[in-house]
C-alpha cells in the first residue's frame, strides 16, 4: 500500500468517527441542562427579632394553667396557697395590666414592670379611684413568648417553701372589651376590697 493510499484511509476513518459523534450529539435532547446547586438565599424575618423580657410579657394574654411546689409536685389550682394567683392576665405595653378570674370576673388592675434581665416582675394594685392598695415583687422562673412562670412564698421567712405559678399563652379576649383593645373595661373586682393575696415575702 502506498503512502498516499494509507493517508486517505486514515482521513476517511477520522471523518467517520467525527460523523458518528456528531450524530450522537444531534440526537441528544436539546432541553438538557447542566446540573448545578441552586443558590441559597436567606431572607431575614422581622419576627426573628428577640424580644426583651417586658416585650415578651406584653406580647400575649396569659392563662394560669398549673402550679408546682418546691419539690416539683403538681398542686391543684384551687389549693389555698395557689388559688389567689389563678386567672387571666393582660399586661399592656403602656405599663398597665388587668387581671380576671377564670370565670371572667374582674380581679386586679394596676401598673407593672419587669427588670432588664427578666428575673423579677413588679406590680401594684389600684382601686377604682387609682389609690395603690399594695405592691408585689415576684421572682420570674421562666419567661418566653409562650410560658410565664413566677414564684411565690407563702411564708416570707421560709424561702425553701414555695409555689411556681405557671401561665401559658392564650388567645382569650380580655373580658368586657369585645376585642376592642386595652382599657375598654375599666372595672375592678370588689374595688380592691378583699380577694387579693398579699405576699409579704415578695413585697417591694
């Protein structure tokens, strides 16, 4: 075989392989796209902002749902050491609050604060004329957007004996407001005459 004949055959072989490859490429789907990972986009949520203790307390109405003693034992809500702390509570952002018994009857109203580190809550209670009846400070055991638990001491001299009063988030509309907002109901049960628990161990 001459050198020229061999060169022609080699060239034809290359052309045949190229043509076959072209046919395969032409037959491939034109919609196929290279695989790649979609970019991860993080959109900050306005609801992800951490609330201060005061904002957490004012963020929702609360219902008393349980109580435990110093041993972690459940205590009935009608227990004499617990019953005066049971009800619905509405802490407003303006620093006022209203409380009701679970039958929606008025209980207390006044002013409130929570210290910056969320370890204590202070309230006063006022009668219908605005006169302060008493003040109370309680240690806060837990305070989130969903749970609010504080501690009370039946005997001020005995800090080893206590009840933790547990409240949970609720959507219960403040009685007497017809969902119209804070302050629609200005009444207070008993006008400050009886029915209150004065916690000497937590008095400010």
